């Protein structure tokens, strides 16, 4: 199992779909279908019931290919506010959380209403324990490991 730290997300592990090569005493990791991996990871994050962490917020913003400045403009806040969310210095408002999820799902043509995400957040008590995401590649497609 490989901890995928390059995503910037803690507790993401790959069951397979990668290789590690050693060249001149340095380890190099290759990921099969990196875009597919990021797509399933972002969809998993956007669909979860718990509020987004600062790491997940940043991951979704990057997957949307939006700068902090542009995302701030869309949400009516400053670039510094987005940076504070991503550094964990400010709490991410529920509506901002839901809006970012909705933007991502819209970008992959999986339209869910903002109220769907607000309901997810309102109906689930956030757990303090860290949650791990385990992914595996099956027939050249990334999926949540069962």
C-alpha cells in the first residue's frame, strides 16, 4: 500500500495502480492514470457527508483549475480569505463548502443541488477521528477500495 502524499491530502492510500522505481538510490513513483485518480478522489471528497477539511478544499479548488483570487471573486471573498481556509486558519462556512462541492460536481456533469450538499453537512455530525481513503485501480479505472 502506498501513501499518496503528492495529493496534499493526509490519509490517502493507493492499493495498486502505481510503481516505484529506484534510480541512483532515489525512489521515483509512477501513477497509472493520474487524471483518473484525481477525478475519483475529488468526486469522493465532494460527495462525503463530513465538512471539507482545509486540504480537501484546496484539492477541489486545484482540480477546478481556479486560482485563489478567481475562487474568492466567485464566492465574494478576498483571495486572503481563501488562503486562510486552505491553511486551516479560518473555518470554511457551510455555504462555501457546499458551493465548492457543487462547482466541482457541475464540472464533471454530476449536478446535485446546493441544498443536497447543505443537507449532507447539516445531517451529519463531524467526526474527530481522521478518515482514510483507500483507492484501487481495477481494469485501468480508479475506484474506492472495497
